């Protein structure tokens, strides 16, 4: 089985990571900061957006891949992938703006955590079911 659904969302996430990375690179070039954030709050937020993406998205994609390889419902997998993609856009947009609080940041983080929890429980249940067959 070729995991074409996960491939789609991994590709989208890869492109989003490039966009987030280019934002950091662009800021560093324009401000002359070679490494780190140079004490600049905007740079710190841009770097954090990129870092947060790298911390959460790979594991969510692993969960999605394992679900797909186990033959889960394609519609459910598309919902999972689409929600993850939209959540990461919302989080990146929100965190790039108001450093204290934003709806986008809150919703993006909440949806990401919910997907990780749901996906993890889903995998555990599937594992238990496979073991009892």
C-alpha cells in the first residue's frame, strides 16, 4: 500500500515549513543577524513559529502514516491532515502577530494537541484490536 494521503499532507507541510523558514532567513538577512534572534522580539517569534512547527508536525505525520498504513478511512485521514495543515497556518499566523495572545495561536495549538491526542488514542486502540485478532 502506498500512503498517498499522508504523502499529500507531508508535501503540504514541507512547503509550509519552507515558507516559515524563508521568513526567518529574510528577517536575519534584513537585520544582519547571523545566528539566533539578536535580541529582537519579532525574530524570536518567527524562530519560535518555525521551531514549534518542527516540534509537532513530524510526529503528527507519523501518526497519520501509521493510521493510513493500517487501512483507516480515507475521509478521516483527509480530515486529520487538513485540520493539521489549517491548525499550523493558524498557529503561525497568530504567533507571528500578538506575542501575548491571539485566537490563531490558541486555536492552532489546541487543534494540533487534539489531533495528537486523538491520533495517539486511535493508534493505541488499533494496536489492541490487532493484538486480540
